[in-house]
């Protein structure tokens, strides 16, 4: 298609990184929230939400590991979206 107005679907990708509890008492059930990707797929004409998918980014102590976990979470989200139609994007097979 040549313009966004011709699309059937709209993909909205969000990354949230919530603030965690400071010095949380994990023995009482407190936990640190994880950064998370959220993909919402809308019908363009009606703005009706067709699907909403989420993937958390696993925690890491080192930047290199965090970067890897970030990439893995995003790749999983793409695979999840591809699974909605039982087809995978090219290069993900």
C-alpha cells in the first residue's frame, strides 16, 4: 500500500519500564517489576483491538546480558504475533 490509510491493521508497540519497589521485602511477596513490551493490533477502520500481546524482558546484572534479553523479548513478541496467523515473518523460520 502507498499510504497508512490503506492498511487493514495498525500495530502499536510500547515498551514500559515501571519503577520497582525500593528496598522491597521479598519475604512478604514484594517483587521488582520487569520491563515489558506490549503489542496491540487494531483494526484500522474501527480502532477495535483485535489482539494484545506482552513479553517481559528478563532481568540482568550486566549491560550485554540486558541487551540480549531485550532482543530476545522483542523476537518472542514477533513470533507470538506471527503465530496469530500461523505464519512467521521471513527470516524467523
